[in-house]
């Protein structure tokens, strides 16, 4: 059982945990520098490191939207350019109680969508041209409901901020390893600067992995919450189920390398390729009409079956999105409750 308060708690604790880990990490780093390199006030050094880390996070927050815009080559829609999309988003935004986001399309034939921005009133909702071509109107509406869920929860803003912390640790790890390669001895007699730098690099990389796991877990959780919100907002979990199946299959066929902003997408291309590859290994089992091709319905049923089997859990720890079959399973539970007539507004996130 879950509620929106639990998502907010998860986001809050993730930020606190990452900040705590980084405070310990930077303290240890300052101690190494003081011991093997130069003497200075540890507290002052820690404050300086925390200041520059906060500055880096702020920088990421401020330029993040610009990076997304540049890397996706999106094009903002002018008023009246796509009346159906505009009216659909406006209708659902009003029902959600969120500000109407700016609308954009991405000249990409893969089916995907995402939101980004520095605040809920500054959000942009972008859809790939491939999504508009391959999904029907109800499925597109369900995807829009999912993206508006991210705006409602403001989780994309949190993700923009916390994603900077693993990057800081990774940069420090690479820097210390590079410095170690060029270091022979310390400035202090009897010290071993090279060993100290290597140790700092190892610790930095461990912190990077731990921070990344925290960020990835939060990313997966927010996708489940937005799926549940879409089901509530549109009243049609089945539309998002079929939409996710089409998105996963469409992304699996793309020869393009995954984008660096894939955490913002409704579907992760890398995970889609893995999921569909596993299903295709059992193609004969899932090809119900034995025509040699898995159609959309057969693919969706295959994903439902995969939900009841053991999957590579460790791989999912480093994934930005939950496996599609887990998302479909959640939507099926919501659909069953809707059919029973017991589903109410206070039970939107019960099945997450």
C-alpha cells in the first residue's frame, strides 16, 4: 500500500541520504588531503567542498532543461499547430490541477514522451513523432496522463537535482585516479601520495555506485506512481498497458544509441531491448496464432506472463525504469479494482 505522501517521503529521504553520504565522503577526502598533501583547517576545507558541490548541483538544476532541449532537438508547438494534442493536454491538465505545460514534439520515430523543467509552472511536455504515429488516441491520452503525473508529483525536478551527486563522485574518482598515475611521492616525509590518491579514487567510485543506486531506485519508484496517476486521471489503465507494450516494442527496434536524458522518458530504450530480446527467445510459446510474428496483443500477453516469472533483479537495480511487465502488473491490479467499483480517489497509489 502506498500514498503520495510516501513518494514525497521517498524523495525527501533520498535527498537526505545522498547529502549525508556526501558529507561523510567529503570529510574523508579532506582528511586524506590533510594527511598526505597539505595542512589546512579540516572544517574550512569541508565547507569549501560542500559549497562547490552545492554550486555544481545548482548549476545542473539551472542548465538541465537547456541540455534536454539541445540533446533531443525538440520543437515547441505554436498555438493551433496540433489542436487535438493541445485540447487533450489542456483537458487533462485542468483535471489534474496543474498549470498547462508548454508542448513540444521531437523529430524522432521512436515512441516516447517526457517532461522537464525547473518548476511545475515552467514544465515542458514533449512527445516523439513516433509516439503520435504508433499509438491510438486513448493510448496517447494515457501517456499524457503519465507525464502530467510527473508534473503533479514534481519528481522530475528532484531527479534533475539528485542526478548531479553521483556525477560529482564519478568526476572525483576519475580525477584522483588520473592524479595517482602521475604521482610518485607525497610532499610529507614518509607519506605515500599515490596510494592515498588510489584509495580516494576507490572510495569515490564506491560512493558513486551507492549514490547511483539511490537515484535509480527513486527513478523507478516515480514511474510506478505516474503510471498509477495516469490510470486514475484517464480512468483507463488498459490504455496505458497497451501503450507501454507498444512503446517497449517500438523502442526495442530502434538502432539508435539511448539518449543521455533517458531517465526522463516514459520508456527506457536499453531496457526495452533487453525485455523484448528475452521474450523473443520464447517466441514460439507466445506466438498464439503461429504466424511467426508477435503482434501487439501477443506481446502484451507475453509481458504479463513474464511478470509471473523470475527476472534478472540485479540488472534492474541500475535501471531508470521498472520492467514493463511490472508496470503492466500494477495497472492490471488497478483495472481489477476499478471493475469492482471500489476504486476511489483516495486509493490512487494503493497498489504501488
